[in-house]
């Protein structure tokens, strides 16, 4: 039994959708979360910059004594997973491979779509991960840059969101995709909008759940799991803890306590 | 005659609307521009974080030997102008006071509206600057957080932009505001949308022009102006010089050369 906490980092607030699944699937694990709210978003920035940020984020979590790190941000997973795996000795889990697994399990016709940030889609990371599992599948990626600001503005169910989604999803509606990966942590909050537009013929995949299951598997395999009864959650951000607490509650569906601000540029 | 360059910094790309006016009004001045594209946006972040970023941005420009600094970003002007003025010995010019002057010159009925980021509107900086000039005027601020991502997505003239603007401008349409300050560097690209919705009864103010005039005045007063014939423009960013070059051309209406990437966290 290893009672050290699991570390989770994200560009900001969206990674809480992953935390929510971890809390549900392995409720006995402590969690230390870092959200880089001073430098958010990651989705529109370059690979080089995201690797630099991810290294700092991971260093902070390691200083907090974590036994494994989950990269909850799709863009950071796409750009920095390999680097962090090579450089660190604890298990590092991204959201892309679990998302790819879930998509492969779900599809019937082998046509999979991915929606995500510019960075995630441009990286081709989901495509590579899926083709590694099934080289005969056809994958198409569609960047949806306005989805994150719409969710952060609290407009997820609005007429504007439907109009923006109609525009972004147009090519998917015309295609014969039967499975769509919501490849950004904010997108599950737009699930109803996307589902309404695409209809029942398309299954939506949220990589968060599969990521939490993958974490559980790895902790068990490596005898790193904890079986304590009461678990403890600590949240750190690089800016605006009040806003994180306020907006984050929508992601987590519960109140957030224990938030502290840190200077991530020192790591 | 002082041929040292003028420094301009911004959260990213939007400050180029200010650079454009400086190039037009004082074409004989060299410019060094810094856009903090690794940490953009500033508009949704806290005062404390923006002051820290602005100090780093200014330190970088000073290392480049600038004779004056223009804070082209409204949020950074709102939060950090006083701090930088106190800490630095060269002239520091923000966009808020020039924008306030222009609004006061324009209004007939004394009812002025401000649109801007969460940070700029929350700071009340325009309100304070206008009330200092005319304490009897009535000022109302309206944050428009989706305007920046819409412009960055290249959707400025789209149906979605009209719909978003209709929503944000609803209270202004109902008011008797006769002058509206576009208090964010991205907003001039939405000028037509805003003008269509508000009609002829509302004059739109772009603080960029007034800021360039203020810079000209200060350089002349302090004998810091240059009368060289050919001027030189250098651009620095903290991320993605290629994207800056591509998107920035829309702001500047001309090609951008001489872009270099730097690590702003070192300053």
C-alpha cells in the first residue's frame, strides 16, 4: 500500500473532468492537482513551449511527492508525454492513448473523428495512437478553437454554441464517422450540443474515464495503489485561485477546497 | 535627435493595432515590439500576475535600449502602468488615458461606454481616467470575453460574431451612451460588427490612434524624437513566430519581417 498522492496537471481548469473520473474510479487515492491558470491556454501554443511548461508542471508535482503523474490536458499529452516519460522515473499517463483505446473499442465501421485544440489536432497524436492499435482505421481531426472560450464563458448550452458547433462539425456530419473523440478536457461540457448536432449515429468518447481506468491498472500492476479509507485532495494554480474555485465547481460538480497559488516559473 | 527605438509590448498580437498607428503618425521612429504569445491572453488573469508579466516585458525592452515604452495592451495598461511608471526612469505610456481623452472629446451627452476584457473592465481603469477629466460623466463598462477568440479565429465578420456582439451589446443598445471605447486591441477588427449593431448614434473610439499621438507629444516635449529617414522595426515573441507573422499581417496590413523568439521568463 502506497499512500503517496497521484499528481495531475493541466493547462488550467479543464483537467478537473479527469480528476472527477479518478475520484469516482479510485476514490481511495489522494490527488495533488496543478492548473497552469497563469499561462492557460496550451492549445494554441507551440510544441517547444508546451514541453517547457509541462516540465515545470511535472517538477512541481514531483516536489509534492507524487507516485505517478496524469497529464490531464490533451495538448500537453500530445506534445510532452514522450519527453516526460523519458526524463522521469515514475509512471506518466496521458489522455491520448486511453482515448484512442476507447475509440477503437467503440467504432464499428473504423471511421473515427477527433475534435480538439489546434495543438492537439495539428500534432496528429490521436491518429498515431489509433493507427498503432488498428492500422486499417481511418481517422480525421477537426480543430475547434472556440469551444474552450465558449465553455469558460459559461455559454455551453447557448444558441451561439450551437451555431459554432454546427460550423465546426459540418464536415463530420457529411462523413461516415461513427465515433468521435472529444479530445479536449473542456469538450465534455459541450457533449449535449455535439450529440444534438451529430445525432445517434455517432458515439462520443470522453477520454477522461478511460484515463482514470488506465491509472488504476498501472497503480495496481506496480503495487502503487492505496487502500486508505479517507482521501485528500489538494489543488494548486499559478493564478486566480478564487476564479478556479468558482468555475472549477462546474467541472467537478462539487465545491473545491484547499486551493493555493504558486509561482510555476520557479520550477 | 534620439535614434533609440520606441518599445511596445502586448500580451500577443493585438498590440500591432497600436504599432500601426505609431508607424503612421511618427514614421521616423524605430520600434521594438514584444508580444507575449507564450502567456497570452492577459485579459482573464489577475492583477498580480499581469504586473509580474509586465515587469518582465518592460525589462526585456529596456535591455534592447528603448527610450520610451508603450503598453499596447489595455489589460496590462489598466493593471501595471502605475507600477512601471514608479519603477522605471523612461516615459511609459498606456492606452487607457489616451482612450479616455478621446472619449471625452467625442461625447456630447456625457454617457460613455467601455467594452474590454474581464481584467480591463473589472479594474475600472477607464472609468477612473474619464472621471479625472470630467467628474460629471457617466461611464459603464461591459466585458466581452469572446471577442478576442473570435478575432483570433478569423471570424470577425461572421454570423457568429454578430450573434455574440448582439448579446454583449444588448445593454448598450438600451442605454443612451453616445460614445463607446473599444478598450481592447483586438476590438478594432470587430468595428464594423459593433457599428452595425449600435448604429450611427454611437461613436466608436479606438485608443490606438490617440496613444500614438500622445507618444509623439511626449517624445517631442522631452527631446527624445528622431528625425531619421528610414526606420527599422523589430519584433520579438515568446512563442510561435510563424503564427505571429501570419496572423499579425491582418492587424498590420503588411508583411512582418524580423521576428525572433525569446524566453521571457528569464527577464
